[in-house]
C-alpha cells in the first residue's frame, strides 16, 4: 500500500542543506537560520523538490521561507521533535 508520509529525518534535512550549501553538516544546527548561511530562493526550491520527491508533501516554499530556521523545518517536514530527535506525539 502506498503512503504519502515523509521519510525525511532531521539528519537527512541537515545533510541536504549542507550538501546544497557545500558546507560540512556539523556546521548546521537546529538554530541555524538558513538565510544567514547563504541559502537563496533557487537553492530552497531545489531542496523542496528533493524533499517532495522523498515524500515530504508538506514541503512548501511559503511555509519554509516564512521561518527559515532548521528546527522549524524539521518540525514542518517530519514528525520528529528536533530537540530530542525522537518521533513527536501528534
């Protein structure tokens, strides 16, 4: 049976951001404002397409651009609690 749930994890989101910015993943944390580290709209759209392909149907340009902090993106794109890395109860 097909599912529409995202397979994204906090680690994958951080790895993808680091990859697109060409920086080490350990330079990206939950408190990182992606605009401050050089993410522009073109690269944001590339990330969104990558994440939609991975099943993150909630990957939305307006939602992500309105709160460009990694922890907020983790909450938006996964069911994980960004502080504990564990699945959040919803």
